[in-house]
């Protein structure tokens, strides 16, 4: 019993995931700065930002719906931490796993977007509402490719549980090379989910001030920021578990280090994509996703189905 | 206004604008249905202040109208005053003025590239162009003694000379910048996301540009072939060979191409200037009291055509100074360009005219809603409206008026 | 040829270059010669013609007579715009621009500097 509490709250639970989220944000910002030929923030910057935000006052606009306004950051943080427990990290089995937890993880990943939408909508300010509508519109564009690119390897492994998928791929490592197209699509879709350039349209600073977060301040904004950091870690861990399933049967210390390397590698890739593109307009983004990204995801699904048929024989 | 229309206030404070100006957009979903522009947030009363200072002090005041086009305003003013006083400015001074003018144009266009990159979310371009801008600012600091607001002009010439050791450093800086600009031209013409964001946005046809009076790169991107440096040569431009860059795209992409082309032309002009720099004095003694007369002087600032009018009356203070900045001519086209556009295009369209609202706000006209039947408030009417407003709230200024011996009306 | 990610090569090359930022204030920057920073006044050369006072655009300098042919200058650094017009106007070269630009102080009174014979580098005003 005490073991479960330790796992849930400290390691690899709440405290560990928050610290890893801050480390991932630091790597993202420092790498982006080095690519832009400048110095970048020191290692304690994300922690300092959170401490500063928590120390500030919560200002709730008069016209906003106070209940939903205060509830949404908490829902965002709790749902994304819950998703973390079902992803296999450095062993082949996640902390809690059951048959069908792949679908649960993907649905839990959509709840922060919904929380951002509702929080922005009920702020009742013009900029938040525009940001919230854009977040929902963008959601329809990237969710299908993301789902399909995770689904294709699952079809090949013939299971709906993330832990069993990693067990399958650890045994047949060469099959995961077939999923490379899916990896690329998942990276692009992850850029959309995490709202990073070129898809950071809901939070476009120069167009709509801060988008959905315009009216948030103080502790509530700190919670939203933590939720975004943890979303980065959860998304990277999910991609590492599904597409980079090697070295999962090492002992604890090397396995842990390898896991950190995988996650930070994916974070660095996302950083690189962030620096070389400009922001797209919302209609151009939907065009792009449905014309180029979704067909490749379908193609990956078909490839995996065909290979599965060949293996069965 | 339909049922789904709402108003988005862009400004006076907004991350997209570098200076305060109010654009009130009426939105229909993501499309812009209408726009109201209100200017005047940066009005500082500079034209009136010029009348209370001597000419030599006014040079510095006019220079501080704007930070990025400061040399343009100072040169334009000094040219007008020199025309009234019929001063013969030495050739070396004219060449040095033109050199600083072209260096300022480089500085301004590199700044614009960075700002445009930031408005479309491309922060890497911002960091890179502003890093290269430091090269130009260091050269200007070495030549003039300051990084912005150069203070190079005085009535009758320039204040400092260029030594022979400084010339190779300027040429080296120009070589570095030319290589970087060629890279930026490649990026602007080949990067997919930039082309997607900049093409087809902010369309302004040739006829509209001429009718609405657009100036500078905004008009030249629609094919309007006007450049004050070639049409009405001032300073040393009559002796330089350069091309006027125009483009047929009529949108923000065209304006980018025009500005990048102008950067390349500026490098060529600087090399010509430094190769043919004449010898001689750099200033001629100017009288403190300028004889009566008036003059009109034009200048091609980085943003377009800058016009100054100076009227002198024989004393050492001017009678009237009027400044018409290029952004005032261009801001009227913004409403036209944004019709049926998207909200996401608004920052880049406003940034594409290279707005400098500090230059623009020279005059504020107050509409008279207080006394009905008149359009523009006169000065006594404004004063009496203010006194009445405070009197209604219980504050009476009659004691102050008595002490200052101001007539009550 | 239009392709996405045109800046990728330059951006990756920047990883191996030194950052372009100067780590001021740990690394001091040196301004070029003839940079117009804080003013310096030589009381022994001043003849009290007041041309600098007449030409200063922001009325930052005040010359006071403190004795027979002895003058002292009070410069308000908060008003000085470092244009250097006083340096140009002075017929006896009694004013000079130095390269010092770190002039921040904690109160407005500390920014009024007096140059007289006792303190050639400028001390704070006594009022």
C-alpha cells in the first residue's frame, strides 16, 4: 500500500513528472536558444517562473464564470498526470496497465485541450474566445493523424494495451522500423497538440495577445503551465514507448538513463522543428493536415495491416 | 452588424504593435468585416515646440521625432533651412550626409525584416537579422558617436569628419552584410511557410496605390515607380547610379522583396560614395538669424517620402515647421488592404507598411460634440468646455485665473 | 526551389558557434572613440560666454560665476541628451565628451553634477 502511494506521489508519480516537465522545458528553451545563436535561460528558469507565478495574485474577471475558470487548470493537470501512469517508461510494463489502456491514454491526452477550450470560452473576453475557437478547430485537424499513427503499430502488435505493444516490439525489433512514417506523422501531430510553432495558432502572441490564457494569472496560470510542460513529457514518452522500443530489459540505472535520453531526444527534435518554421494560419493548417498529413497516416495504417497479414501466414 | 459579429480592439496596447495606435476591427468569425483607425496616441506637440526654440536647438528636437528614421528628419529639416538661408554646403558634407542616410536605410530595413519575422511567428529570423543589425549599429557608433539619433547634421554641413582609418572598417562591414542579405533573400524566396504567410495578403492594386497616395516600398511593391532619390535628387543622389526596385506582386511578399532589393542597392551606393569622397571642409558658418522665407524639402526615408516645410521670419526661431511623415500617407491604405482579410493577417499587414507612429502623429483635431453645430473645436471653445466640465464637478479655477491674470471667458 | 525548413542548415551550424550575446555586466563593453557619453568640463578654460547654455536643446547645463574669472558648471545628467552641441559651441574647448555611459543613479538629486576647481571629475550638487 505504501509502495503504491510512493509510486503515485513521488516516483515515478507526481513529483517526478513535475520535475521532468521542468527539465524538458529547460532543454527545449536552451536548445532553441543555441540554435538561434544566443545564450538562453539558466537551468532553474522554469522553476523560477513557476515560483513567481504562484506568488502572484489570482485575478478573475467579473464577467467570467468563476467556477469553471478555477476548475479548468486543475482538470488539465490531473488528467495529464493520470495519462503518465499508463505509459511504459524504462521497463516493459507500465505502472498500471490493463487491456485497452491505449485508448484511455489517447483520451486522457485530449482532456487538456478541452480544458483549455472551456477555460478560454468562459473567460468571456474577446481574445480568449478567439483563442478557444482556434484551439478546437485545430483539434479536429491533428487528432485523427495522431490517433492513426499510434493505432497503426497497435494493429501490427495485435493488442490494445501499451505494455503488450512494447513487449511485442522488443521481441521483433526490426518491425518497428516499418513504423518510421508513423513516427514522422506523430511528431507533426504532436506539434499540433502541444501548440508549438508552426501550429501555435491558439496562443499566437502577436495576433490575439495570449489566446486562451489572456485572463489567467497567478496560481491558475501556474497550473496551466505545469499542465503544458507535463503534456510535453507525456507526449514524448508515448512516442518513445511506441516508436523507440529498444533497451527496455536493462536493469534500473541504465534503463532509466536511456529513457531520459529518449525523451530529451524527442524534445530536442520538437525544438528544432520549432525554430525553422513560421506560424501558419488556421485555414492553411487544416488544409495542410488533411491534404498531406492524414493520407500518410492512412498509408502507414495500410502498410501495417498488410505486414500483419503476411506475418500471420 | 450581424448576429455573429464582434469587435476586437487591436491597440492601443497590443503585442502586435510596437507603438500605440487604435485599430478597432469588426469581425465576422475569423474574417475582418470593417475597421476603424484612430490616430493621435503619440502626439507630443513637437511642431509647436519647434517654434519656441532656436534653429540650432530645433535640429536635435526634429531628430527625436523618430528613433529609426532620425537622420531622415534631421536632414530634411536642415535642407529646408539651408535653402532659405541660401547656404552653399560643401561637397564633402553632402557626401557624408548621404553615407549616413544609406547606413540608416540598411539599419531600418534589417530591423523591419526582424519585426516581420516576429509578427508571423518566425522568431529565428528575428534573432538572426537583429544580430546582423548590430554590425551596422557599431559602424554608425564609430562614425557618428551614437547608435541611434546620430546627431551628425548641423545647419551648414555635418559636425564630424570621416578619417581614413574608418573607411576600410565601413567597407568590411558592408561586405559582411551583403553576404548575409543574400542569404536572407534566399530564405524569403524559398521557405514554404514564409511564402504561405506573406503571399496573397494585403493586396493593393496599382490604381488603388496611386489613388490612396501610398508612398515608399508599400507603393513600389504595387508597381508604382516613384522614388524621391531619383525623381527629385537631393544630397549626393544626383551623382550616384542606382536602380529603383519595383515589384508586381502587390502584396506583403512584394514589399519584402522590394526592401531586400533596396538593401542590395544601398551596399552598392555606399561603395560608390566611399570611392568618390571629395576633399574639403565639412561645414560652412551658418548665421543664427535666418532671413525671412519659406522652403519645402523632400527626402526618401526608409519608409517612404518625408516632407518638411519651414517658414522663417528673420529671427533666430522659426515661425512654422510642418512634418509630414511617410506613415501618415500609408496608414490610410491599411483599412483598404484588410478588407475581407483574416484576423491572423492583421499584424503582418500593419507591419508591412513599416509603421512608425511616432513620426505620424503631428496634429490632433478634436470634434466638437460639446457645443453643437460646429465641426472642429476652436481653442477658446476647448478651453471653456474644460472649465465647464470641472465646474460641474465642483472644481472652480476662477481663483487660479485671478492669480495668473487670465481673462475669464 | 521552394522547400520547407530552408534555415535548417544555418540553424544547426549555430550550435557550434559562440553565442552572439555579450554577457554584460560580467563582460564590459568598450564604446568606440569619440562616443558621446558623459560630459567633462574644464573650469580653467571657461570664459563665461554662456554659448553652451544658449545652445543646449534641453537646458541641461548652467554656468555660474563663483569668483573673478572663475566659473563652475552644473550639469543635470537627467536632462542631458548627449548631443554634444555644447562641445561644438564652446570657443575655448572647455567641454568634452567622455566614453562613460553607465550613469544610472538612485535619485534625481544625485544626477546633478557640479564641476568646479576642487573636483574636476564632477561631484554631486550640495543641495
